C-alpha cells in the first residue's frame, strides 16, 4: 500500500521518535511511505527545538504567529496535492497539529481516506500553557479536522473522550498508544557498562528520562533518598535536560546529596536504552491526564520496576501491584513512599520489572504492532 504521511513537526524530540519509528515500521511491513513535512524537520538534529520557528514564536505577537500557522496550511496543501498526483497513495496518514487544515482539504478535493493520529487536545493544551489569541477559531479548526477524518487514532482512551465530545462517532475512533522498538529496547539490553562508566556498580539506581520541568516534581526523589536509611547506596540518574535541571541540582546540594545525583544531559536515541537499563527503579512522577508517555514503554520493555501516578491513562497500560507501583497523585507523600518501598525490596523490583516487560509482549505495545493496526484500519471501509 502507498501511504502519504503528513506532519508539521519541526522539533526533534519525542514527537520525532513517534514519527520515525512508525514510518520505519510501516516500511518494514512492505508499504511505500511518502513523507510530506517541513524541510526544517529533516535538517535538524535530535533534541532540536525547531530553530527559527521557535525564535519566531518567542518574538512576534501571539496572534500573528497563529495566523502564520494557519497560513502554512496553504503551503502544506500544495505539497500534499503534488505528492498525491504523483504517487496516487491509498491513504493519507496525518499527525494532527493545531490550525493544520491541509489534510482535510486534500480529502475533500480528491476523496482520499484520511487517518488522523491525535496526541493531544492542542487547543486546550496551548490555551492552558501558552495562551491562544484565536481560541474560538482554534477550537473550531480542531473539531472540524477531527470530524473530517475517516479514522481518528488518539493515543489514550482519555484523549479519545475529547474526540468523542466534538461529535466523532465511536465507530471512527481507535485508541493506539505509543509503542517501542524491541530491536533497541528489550530485557536483552544490559546496563552494566553504563553502571561501570558512572561508578554505580553497587548502587540502587533511581532513574528518569526526558525533558526536565519543575512540575515533574523530581525534587521529591531527593526527599525520598534523604529519608532512606543507608542512603549512601542510593543514586539518582537523570537522562535528559531542561529548565528544571538547576532546581534539582540545587535541592540535592541543600540536602547534602549532590554526589548521589548524576545529570547526563541530552542523550542520543542510540544510547538511551543502555542508561535506562542501568536503572533499578524507573520514575514517571507526573503526566498529563491524556498523554501516552514514550518513556513508560521504554521502562517496561527494559524490565524496570516503575513508579507512576495512579490515573486513568496510566491504568490503561499498567496495573498497581502487578507490573508497577502506582501512587495517588493527590497525596504529596505517596510518591516518596513508593520509592522507599522499592529501594528496600529487590525481589519486588524484579517481580514488577519482569511483569512490565511481559505486558509489552502480551499487549503488543510495539511500533510494529501499531503499523499493523494502521494497516488493518486503512483496509476497512
């Protein structure tokens, strides 16, 4: 099958992992994938935040930036139309972005089936965190694009509720969470080399990966370490960077634990698995209610004991006491107590880690599995 794959992503972060892995999986199943995307995405390096687009967003009035976003739809439509006329694909697979109407227009003009992947309710998300000048138009554009798709693929059932609320019928909604590439992430990956490199051979390692923000609450990890008896044997390893990094470093110093915290900074995708495999306990301290976190599937595939919030989108994947310890996100002490419990119980860590890895296999939380699901949906009327 020929698949026209369209996205507007310019940053090279977790979004790019999803894009790259799904395209690779579709091609591995024998499909021809034609990509239409901003040229800047192809030219940037992993970890890049969008280059001049980020600068423009920071330095021009918000309303003007949103108008530019809308205008990009005309550029994207011309590119999509040219690709469609050249390749005559069977479907258009689009990664949803706010104000992006090009895929809807192509479907309306040529009747090509539109499969829409939705990773966030972006109108609400941006209004909450960044602000939106064209809020009413944004809500209209979002609902219009979602309703125009033949298949809408939200990454969690909680996110699917947003899709349902704008009138998309249940028959057109299929939840497909993020996945993992088992060639790179599996229990066969060893963390011993990374532990030797970092001098952590005899430590119990608490770990976190991803972009670091203050709202992640990672200072609570330091609190848990401070409360543990024999805490000299506990180490906190962070693979990632972000504006919350300095806060963690300063807080660890204030508790006299700065030598027990290692901040690796940005780690390339080809090296991240060896560091996650070095974790004894993998932490997901907070997550928005509708997200499907890539790091969660990485933790699971590598057989790590996971601590995560007890909320709906997490329970779609994990079960408390079976393949993770889930804590009440409203209880400020629950996260700390879950960490302390796992630090003191190596047998429980192994039990939970083994079960999490088995859950990946049982539910087929893989990019190959997702490609198969997309393929099956594309073949349905």
